[in-house]
C-alpha cells in the first residue's frame, strides 16, 4: 500500500514502484518522445490526435517497463501505473500547474481526457496496457503555496457544472482505472481522507480501480503547519484507508501496523485496499508470462522511433495558435536574407519541455528550427534580456575560462571518475575535461563504470573575463555540489528530475578562483551535468538591438518558463510566487526590450512560449503578428518555423481565456466561478476561449436544425463549412449553447461540441452534431438539471459568437424552441 512496494518473496510477488508519469510523453525515465505540454495538446482541439499521442506514449511506456524488468530494475518511473492525466480546471491563469491541464472548460477537458485515457489503457478485453490516473480529485487548482493547508468550500452549482463533470465522464466513458485525491481540504475534510469523495467516485460513478494519494498528502493530516486534523501518523493512515485511499504516495501507511494495534482500523478494512491494488497488477499482466500479454511484445525500438517523432511534430503544429496577423504579414518569405532571432526563450530546451517531461534525443529550439528552415539565410541570435528581473539567464561556462591550476598554463578542469556514488576511494579514471556540460544517456563515461552508478569530481580554477556580478550554479540529474573558494555555493539532488541551483557572487577580471564540482549519478536514465553562469554585466539589450538593426526581419521568442511557473516552487520574484503568478502580464524586462525593437520598424513576429494566459496588451497593439506556441515539445522549433514561414497553416484554438488584466477576475483563492472563464466572465477579454486565426478563411451555412423539439428530445444540428480562402487549411468547428430566456442557473454560454476538420481551398464539408438534453439543461434552486420550455440558442462557427462573426457568416446561429413539460435530467 506504499507506492514503493517491497517484494513478497514467499508469494513470488516482485517489488513494484507505483509512481510513474506520462503527462505528455513518458516522463523522468530517460529517452522518450516528448509531445506538447498538456495545455498545448488541448489547444489542438483534436480528439483523434489525443488518442494517437496516448497510444504512442503507452507503447513507449510498455516497452520501457519490460526492458527495465528484464534488467532487474523495478524502481521509480519504471512501472506501468501512471499518474496522468491532470484534468483539473484551469480556472485562474495565476495557477502555476495550469499548464498540466486541458484548460478552463469541463467539456473540452473531458473530450480531450477520454481519448487520452483510452489510448493509455488500451482496448484488450483481459489486460490493461497501462493504468491511467485522473487527478487531482476534487476541486484542486492552487494556490501552490497553501495547498497543504487550504480548505475549499465550493457551492453546489459550481461543483456540478465545473468541478465534477469531466471526472465523472473519465470514469463512466473512459473507465479510468485510478484516481488521485488532492492535497487540499474540501468542505473541511482532506480529500484523501474524505468519505464524501470516495462515495462520489465509487458509489455514484462506479470507479472500478483504486484511489491513490497525492504525494505526502496523508502526512498533511497530522503535521502541525498543515491540515492537522488528527494528531498522529497512525490516525492519519487509518483515516485515509477508511475513506478509500488505497495507495499512499508517501510513507504514512507504514504506521498501519501500529494503527491496527491501537484499534484505529482492522485488518479486514486494510484487506479491501490490498485486494484492489493486487487486482490492478493482475490486470496489467504482471503475474502472467509475457507471451500471454500482447502489450509485453512491444519492442524497445518503438521508443523515439521515427513515427513518434513525426507525431510529435504534427502535434506541435496543431497546437500553434495564431493570435494576430495584421495585414497578412505572415507567413514570411523564405527568401529572406538576414533574420534576427531574439529572446530568452529562443534557444532553451527547458522551454520546449515544460514539466513532468521526458528527454528527447533531438530537441529543436525555435532558433534551430528557423536555421533549418532557412539554410541560405543568415540567422543570428541574441537573448536580449532575462526572463524576468531576478531570474538569471544561465548557460554553460565556456572552456575558455577554466584552468587546471593557478599557473593558468593548461586549460580545462581535472576530472576524477569514480565507480560509486560518493566520490569515494581512488578514482577509476582521471583526465582533463574542457568544461562541464555532459549528457551521458545510458552510455557510461568509461566502459568499466556502470552508466547508472557513478560520480565525478572536477577541480580547477575559474578566471572571469570581466569584473562584476555573476550568477554561478549548476544543474544535474541525479545531483551536484558546487564549491567556490572552499565554500559550498550550491547543491541539490533528486530522483525525480534535474536539480538546478545558483548563487550571486562578485568576481574580479583575470583573478583565478578555485572551483570544484561533485556530480552524482544514482540510478537515473538521463545522467547529465552542467556548470552554469550568468555574466550580469553583459549588455544583452544592446546586443539584441544591434542585431535587429542589421536584419531584414525579427522573430521575438518571449514568454514564461517552467523555472518561473509550476508545482510548489522556491520562487519569489516580482510577478511570481511559489510556482504561481501574482500578475498575468509578461515580465516588464521583456516588454521593455520589445518596445525598443519595434521602434526599428522591422517586420516582426512575437512567438509566445508559456504555459498560461498572458495579458500581452501592449504587444497586441504594437506588434503585427503574434503566435502562441505554449511549451511545444521536442519538435517545437520546427513547428514554429513551419507556421511563420508558411509551410503549415495554423488552426489551434485557445483552451483558456486571455484576460486583459488580473483585476478583471476575482481573487485567486476564491473558488466561486462567478466572473471566471468564458462561461461566466462578462468583461472584454484580450483573446477569448476558442480563439485562433488561420491563413485562409471559412464560411458557414446552417444546413439543418429543427425549429422546435419536445422537452426530453435531442437536437440534431448540421452545418456546411466552406474554405473560402486561397490556402488549404484546418478549421475547428465549435458549437456553443446558451439559454437567453431561462431564469435558472446557467453559464453565459457553454461549449457542447467541436470538430477539427481539413478543407482544401474552395472545398465544402458537412459537420453534424447531436445535442442531448443534458447539454442544454439549466439548474434549479435544488441544483437539479432540467430542460424547460423556451429558447435554446445554438451557435456554430470557428469561434464564439458575436455580431461581427455572425454578420460575416463566420458563425451561424439559430434558436430552437423547446416545448412541453419540464424534463429532469438524471445524473
């Protein structure tokens, strides 16, 4: 019942670690195909693509698991139970983990989650391919800083309309086998200790599998500075198991033996959870011969195969959202001679990968993608600025500044390689390395050292090129310790992901500083290490301006970073706190740089790389072209270049609202949906949910829709969509429902159908929808959904309806009269 389950040798049950991740590719487990971050996949609005991506991920996951098992490896990130997908509602753009979700709408979230779950779990009648886990249940969406103590009291209407529907559909329609309960309390009870939560999942919706706690959530029950609803770990463990939490990510369940002795819980109550967990392993075929399990036959060669690489590129292309294209400035001509690629996100692998990511063999940054696209052009790069004030722009320290001793005669660093993880004893090998920037993958530095168990110590002297302020640090997986002039400057180690650390120092030009870095590789599949710096005296803005002046066009790569927004992070700088955002504008340093570049009058496109909505008001008014690229995965740079130079016609749509200002919405801690998301926001957004442009145009004609239906009947809708432009392209056909005359509780409008279709120039296709009564119901004072007599306003188009889009036939709209008695929807 602990996530790190030991072997039971007398029963022939091998050890098993339940913790694995595959948010947008097999994560934290070495080589894998990396697709766009979840928010980017949501921007595809393509359910078939979601299934194909999940199938590729589950193929790689199965292959990797059996390869590990054949080598006797049964550790973390090597199993078949995956804590994916994150289907929480991205209700507020400040939430740092919103990038892991499918956006702000429960219908879109369910439509994307269902094929993803099905692709992960497979279709075999006997065996599960993987176990997928819908998380985090329930009502979880920040703030990160208080998630271990926060208590949420959502109203019943918001629970039914916003926080529950997509979880319900994931269980009832996708048969998701596992659900992860959330950190926070819900109506006074910790989610992982709530019988109310279990009752919904198992009794109302029919969850057949198991419930797993979020990591450390059960220890929050008794720790004084957290929920502290009980006083001891024994009480916490008993409370969680009695509430149906079968698996503990953490170590609180080791106290269950004492909990039984103290009569807090019985063995028979524990047996219920044990049976659920063992049944899951049986369904995965773990106790059967591999030859009987078809998924065990998937070869390791499927990992990072060409087909999956092409799928990652297709997904990245489909995720791109064209936000602005003034006077058709895009696509740019590929005949351009000189291109300036500017911005801190232009040449940064981390920006491609987001979080909960794997490691691709050939990541393509925006800079590299543009260089590949324009082999005959001069493509030059300047970062121009740091991501934010207080966030260093780190890069590997070049070899020119390292020397083996104080004589400064021999460049490089003395390196000692050990066949243990503690730099102990005599080194197996010594040599001089030019600098510290290594990725070993599964090939050890030397043949007589294991690739997953070694350590390295580098010693030498660093000679700075200029006097002034520096940021010095390192990044490594599994861990590192950096020592400057005999003092530990920074250190970090993790079994989950790379650890990065840095500190400010003052250094003098030409002075040798004694430096040492110890690296540890302890059972990761992606051993790597870098020694990093940021020379603070560098005039990054002028470098960029000079580059732009001498170029024919400018590509700006701005946005955010997984180092700024994410899960419970140690970040506290202007605009960012503990992984969340305190504002939704771009960091001021980025806007100030762009203001200077725009004055040059060069043809310019802004490419945003980020995981959440941005209030780019000045940019929208002053930059002629803007593309939202999210964290686009391993092929992101190629996809960006394809879009801005015309080899791909973008059709992505926003899965979230881009507000103009954070003050347009209620406080982050307020879980009331009033005034938040397109369904309840009455203000004027910068870019609305469902928005996205194309290089072609589409017109709509209502083909068939009834004038009226009886209460309880479905509403069939059929539209003709014509590509009225000169380029082939895709359109995301969106259907929205509103109830203008109803006095019951309801959203302003709600998405109730969509299809992504491809149309050649001049081609017309018919798109059909079937609305069922629950899709146009409202809720009465008892929170019961019902259909009543009156008008149902149905809008179909490439965006949400407004006067301009209806007048130009970009959206068609029709009222359907519902007649008869009230029809109550059975939930």
